[in-house]
C-alpha cells in the first residue's frame, strides 16, 4: 500500500456536522495548539508541500479540514487551540463543533495530539486531553520540533509526557517524538498510522 507516496486531495473545510464527508473509510485527526507544527507535520508525513496551509495567525482557522489519501484514509486537520492564562476558557472555546465531531465520528481511529517539545505538556494541553478522555477518543501524544532540543532536554520532555498521560485513560501509552524539519520519528509515526487502517 502506497499510502505515503500517493496523491493527497483536499476534500473540504467543514464547520458543522451536516458538512462532514461520509464516514466510509478510516480517519485520523491531528490536534494541537496553534503554532505547534501541525501543518508542517501533516505535510512532512504525506510528502506534500502545501497540503495543510501553515497558519501564521493563532486561532484563525476554526474549520475542520479533510484530506483524502486515495480511497483509503481521511486525514483531518483540527482547529489549533490557543494559549490563554485560563486554560479552561481555551478548552471550552475549542469549538463545540470539534467536540461534537470527536464524540460522534464512528470512523475516527485516533487523534494525534501534538505537543511542542520546547514547551512540554501545558495546562491547556491537559484540558484538551480531558476533553478527549470524555469523548472516549483514543489519542496519542506526538512531540514536535524535537530538533530544537538537546538529548538531555528531550529526555526530560519525554518523562514529563509519560507522567502526564498516566492521569488520562484514553491516552495511548506510546509517545512519539518527531521533527518535521529533520524527518526524525516520521517512519515510526507512519507505522502507527498504517497499523490503524
Ligand atoms: P501549526 O500552526 O501548528 O500548523 O504550525 P506550523 O506547521 O505552521 O509551524 C509553526 C512554526 O514552527 C513554523 O515557523 C515552522 O517552520 C516551525 N516548525 C514546524 N515544525 C518544525 C520542526 O520540526 N522543527 C523546527 N525547528 N521548526 C518547526
């Protein structure tokens, strides 16, 4: 299966349940705070330069963007969330629609929750994790921009993430570490995706 060497097509941007494409194939979704490196990671994984538009303005996109890989998979780019002083406000605002989507989408196999290695798991991220727990949605932490840290710093971030997921029943026990820029961790992440479909 040439999942990662195939043409990727933008399907649509969706703002309500009625707009969702048919749940007729496996689906994976990517979430994370604005600027976490989500667009870069999706583009690097699926070998495209302009698949997901890099979002310079935090919180701008509230659409859920659907891409299709052959007839085999939907790849979903969830709205980035912000970073207010009060994490609860951010989580509450992470569009009612996104939360409804997470609860109701039967073909959604896993959410990859991106965490910036330089910041580690923040209170806002933990709030999002709670939301995913409540939606009984499987999710897996993916650390991004690992090239920006030294080995010892990466070890600390990894340990922090390991501790964080202990309190979250829906979190996958394996934490991925990636760099879109250097290609680090991408083969492992691709293997996780292939195993889902
Ligand atoms: P998004 O808002 O989550 O979609 O984030 P983007 O993919 O637009 O990336 C945000 C910023 O982080 C951009 O300036 C990227 O160049 C940078 N970035 C993304 N991934 C990496 C990475 O793996 N390594 C480094 N050093 N920078 C990255």
